[in-house]
C-alpha cells in the first residue's frame, strides 16, 4: 500500500468512527441510475453520505534523505433536508462531530505527522469547514458540507 493509500484508509477510519456518520466513500462516487445512487448514499430511510479525495500535494525536499509531503484533502457530506425534522441542526452537529474526531486523532493513528508541533506548518490544523449550504443532489434537496483537511508526512526519498 502506498503512503497515500495508507493516509486514505486512516481518514476513512476516523470518519467512520463518528456515530451516525452514514456511508463514507474514500473517493468520489457516481451513479447513473437511482437504484445505484441509493446503494451508494442512502443510510436507512435518508440520504446521508460522504466522500473525500486528495485535491493536491506539495512536496518539500529535505537535506536528511527525507521528503515532506503535504496533502490537501477535500471532504463532502450530504444529508437529505427536512425542515420539519430540523435536519439543518442535526447536520451542523454531525459536522462538529467529524471535526472533533479529527481533533482527537491529529496523527490519524500515527500515519501522519502532528503538524501543530512542527517547526514549519504548511496549512491549517484539523478539519476546516469551508461551507455548508443547501443543494440538489441526485434530485434530492440536501444539506452539503464542504470540508478540507491538510495532512503532512515525512517519507524516505
């Protein structure tokens, strides 16, 4: 497994540790049929699903025979909207639970460096909430969260 794959597995594990997270995918998922979509994003009787992907990577060469790789991840979550059910508040709380899970495990089980203790930090620490808005997702009105995460890892050259 590549180092990137190891980080991907660790991110998925942290997300899946969140109670009532729904379905978590370690890549963007697509479906052309409603039945396929339901299989990918339905959790019980509601749409509740997440996917994430690496957006980009910066690499810095060190003099020690190692290289620092900084990965920038995008995380998207979707939750079917019900005004009567107060889903806006439920989803806001779920996003906070995701942030708390990453805050509680900043090294993703020892897979990445704890960048808040580094001499040089290349980006924000922990989950960043980049936006929460309402969108149509597969013909369903949903809340959507756009989150980002920066991971840093030192690898041998």
